[in-house]
C-alpha cells in the first residue's frame, strides 16, 4: 500500500512539473507553433490527471504520464496523441481518449 501511494505521488509530481515546463517553455518562446489555447489544453489536461486521476481512464492516465516524461526529457512531445495540432485554436480544455479524438490528432473535445 505504501509503495502504491509513493508511486501515485511521484506521478502527480511528474505531471505538475511537466505542466510547469510547458508554461516556462512557452514564455521563453519555445513551442511557438502552439496557440495559447493549445498550451492551456495541455496544462489543464496534465493538471486534471494529476489532481483527479480517477476521473479519466487508465489508458489516458498512462498516456498523460508518457507525455509528461516526453516533456521533461524534451523528447518530441509532439509525437504524443495528446499533444495539440500546431495552429489549432482550441476553445475547449478537456482531453479525449486517443481513439475518440478527431483526426488529425488533437486535444479538441
């Protein structure tokens, strides 16, 4: 039980750190291809999974964790199905399961 709690805490910290990194990179001029709304979608999605992991499917939690690792490692986060398509204006800030998303891959709900 204790190991599971530590793991959950570590994943929460990873997701929130990834959110902070996306915001810092956006402020410094990185990811210029993403609109402010797209950055908000990524940040809100990471925060939502971190704060309430039970609200999303296990598959989406795993993909969010994988995206967070890509962001932290700066290892092509745009290859994740949760990364928004460049240039899209995204008015809605919720994530869809990768099989339920519109094509091309995006975070549009």
